[in-house]
């Protein structure tokens, strides 16, 4: 395995679903538990519990295998894993991507398919490295969908070669908060950053060329419970946060990837060409 595996049985002991009220009595959203989009360990525990308890999920037919990601903060031990921000798995010898106008692009995220080949089939490489325009604040609009200037894609096969260093990266305007994915094999329905399965449409289904390959969801850690990230026991507490002019403590560390109002972007592959659609609440 390339990715670290999410241990669902362990996290069930941290978030015992049958005793959540007693364990976390001050949590305000118990009455709104549902198929939440996955960022934190708690989200996946609840999703899997509801699948077991709710027969309507079986009526949806899904049962389709999918690899979902729970997120850890910071840089991973392996550069090639699925991640957002930080250092990409990108060869030092390869020219850094530029836009059609010649501006230097920024690393946004990468998806590693090495552990998901039985789901997604053969691909041009193991890791898809995704770059974005430095002024792309990831706003969602009709002009965003499929606009070739929004994203640039580079396939990289895992190998033994020098990778770019932090000193090789251009100055960042996106300032994407670094985090990496811990993988879990489950079945549809489930929403979050995932490989395979079906698009988790927030609005109506949209016809898109090619086959659905993956989606990237807005990063939304569960900050009112332990472990907003799999390796972070609690939300950072910052004094005088208003004076820092940030919306959330995480924003001091960088901006979590976000698409409008907690939206997601669905990526489809036709041959070697990507198409994408974004939706938000």
C-alpha cells in the first residue's frame, strides 16, 4: 500500500456511535446526524454506521466500491500519497507548469491512484498532480466548469528520481493548507474526496464527457469534536482570533481547499483529456 490505511474499528472506539451523547454531551448537532461529507474521522464513522442501520442505502443500489480519504494535517511520510498543498510529487527535472499566458502555476493537490487500480483501471500514471492559476481563489461559477485555464494536470509514475524541493516552488498566492489523505475502501453512497464510484452530486446530475474518475471536496474539519484531522487531537485555540482577521483558526496555517459553499469538483477522464464540473450548496 502507498497510503496509510484508515482503521475504522479503532475510530469506532474513539467515537462510540451508541454512546455519542454521553461521550460528547456539548456537541450541538446530534439531531442533524446524516451522510456528512468526509473530512474528519468522526464523519466516516458516522457514515459507515448509518449505512449499516439504514436500509434505504441498499435501495440506492450503490454497493459500488470506492476509496474515500480522511485527512491528516501536514506533510506525509511518502510524497506520492493523495494530498492538498505542500510539496507535490513532481520530478525536479520536469519544467514547472505555466499558463497559456506564461504565468507560473501553483500546486493545488494530487491524487494517487496506485492503491485504487482495481477500481479505476489503467491510467497514464500513478499520481495526478493538479496545478491552478495563482489568482484562482476556487470560486465556483458556470465559467469555472471545464475552463481549460483553471487547472493544469501532470501525470507522474512513482519511481526513484529527485523531486522538487520547497525552494523550487514559486511564491504562493493560493497558500493552500497542507494535508494528506488516509485511505479507506468502502461502498457508495459516500461523499468527500474519493476515487471511483459515482459523483456525489450536490445539485442536479450534469452530463459530462468521459468516465467519472474522482472528486475533490472542500476541506471541512469537524472542529467541535476531537480529531478534526486524524493526527490532530483538537482544534487549535488562538487568543484574540478576531484581531488576526481570519474566519477560522485553521486559516492561520493556510487556506483549506474549498469550492464555493462547501462544494466539490467532479473530474471525468476521456482518453487523456479531463473535464470537470463544480457544485456547491
